[in-house]
C-alpha cells in the first residue's frame, strides 16, 4: 500500500514548484479580498470595474476567479485601487 502525500494547500498539490505554489496562494488571497471589497460597494459591475481601474470583462474574470488571467503585480494594483492595504509576511519553512 502506498502512503498518500499530504499538502497544506491545493496550490502545493497543483503547482510544479514551491515558488509557483506561493505565487498562486498570494494571487488567490488578493482576488478573494478584492472581490469581497467590491461586493460591498453599491452600483453595477461596470461601475465597480471603473472604480478598480479595469474593464468590465476584466472585472468579470476577477469575479469568476480566473486566477491565470491576473499577474501578482496586476492584483496588487487592483487591490490598492480597491482601497486595500497590501502587506507581506515572510517566514521560514518547517524542515
């Protein structure tokens, strides 16, 4: 019987390298925060997209969770436009 490998995140299981997994975790967290912020705003999706400085189709991709449509840099810029503060925490890995 083979032992099952356990992952702390779905991204750890899906991505080829630890660096790619960390990038996806950051992007997912930013997308979640941005969409939650925008959901609290009144107005149409077009108005929300304008407020974020992106197009309507781009906002649709954001809401749909199309993570591969956004770079980390783009999501940081959108988060700032949403009025969010973006921080970074760096820690060591367990050996």
